[in-house]
């Protein structure tokens, strides 16, 4: 099991189901001998907006500010705001990062997106990303609640396939930074469920946490599948390898084919050829 765990938590109410899920994770992981730290973003009054105030001593190009470039340079020079430095230290120490939140507008709450924008800024690099990202030896996962049943986020539901919804978060942020991404823990519509159903959800979460780091991560195409000299398109030999497959490689890299089912919500799925998959939701 991961020795050090960081839970980035975004909910105002200590009486919420998210709070209960966070507390369950802290208790279960601590019982396994893990050191668990919680960044309670609302309690911390964490600043969500990524601005030049995040950089001490001023920016290098005040007339044409590029936050990504300025924050990376400030990180290298030790000129980041104190709250960012503190969170980055927690992140560097962690073996596993769990993001606990209620889904807002099919994404994370603004305060958590602000944490990602500001704290992960130093990990945004063209030369070290995806399978070669700076956090390639760390693990991360999303744990969240919805305000609707699972059917609403199905491939025939009105909100669309949850796997498509998760792609920008799990691939565009976590995988980009190099994290090995565990399948998400999704608590479907706990607010309208019975006390018994909510208790069952939490018990399932505790049970999963006992063997979490033994799970395979969600599959993402490795960086070496893409040709740097040709705009990071799939290499011809990779396209040829998967040409006969019925489904695409991943949700985003689908090659004009049907999406591989459940590839963002189950471990290790890469198109139809992978049949030994465990449902970990």
C-alpha cells in the first residue's frame, strides 16, 4: 500500500456525503499504516484563480504574461506563493493522491480546478508529459459524487457517456502529469438514496481501499506511440497494429472507431482485445 497519501478535498459541509467518503478513506488508509494528509480546500480558503499574484518578485514578461511559462520559471527559481509551495511539498511527498469532490457541471468544483491549475503548474511540460511525466512514479484517482443515477451518464443517457466526461480530467490533467490513474470511485446520487444505500456505498469504498494499490491503472496510450516529428500523431506501426480492432485505442485516440467501452471507469481496458478486466467501481 502507498505509504503517504494526500487527499485533496473540496466540499464546504462537514455533514456531506463527500465528507463521509473523505473520513472513510482517512480511517481505512490510516488503519493500513499509511500517513494521510488532507488538503481541505474550503477550510483553507484556497485561492482558486491562477494569477500573477502566485509569483513573488514579479513576472519576467509583464506586457505579455503567459501564466504557464511564468509559473514554471518561478517554480524553478523558488518564487512561488506560500500556499502553492505548501501544497507542492505535500504532493511531492505523496505516493497516492485522491481527489474527493462533488461533480459540478461534469467536472470538478472551481476551487479544486484552481488547485490543479496553481499547484500542478510546474508539472506542465512539453518535454516530460504523459507516460514520461514528472509524477510517473505516483498514483492518483478521482472519488466523487453525482446528483443523478448512473443511467444519466450512460452511452444512451442524456448527459452522455461518463467515460467521455472523465477523459479531460483523467487524461488531460492526471495522465498528462504522469500519474498512474486508478479507476474512479463514483458514488451515484447518494443524496436521494436511503441511509442503507449510503452506508453500503461507504463500505464498498472502505473495502476497495484495502487493496487499492494492487489494482491495475486505467489504460492510456504511452508517449512513445506518437511521432514527435509529425505533430505527435500516432506512429504508422501503431496504427497498423490496431487497424483490425473494432474499437479505438482510447476515448480520445479513437482512430475514427467506436470508443472502447468503460475504458475510463475500469482498469486496464485497451480496446476489445483486453478481456480480463475487473470492474473496480
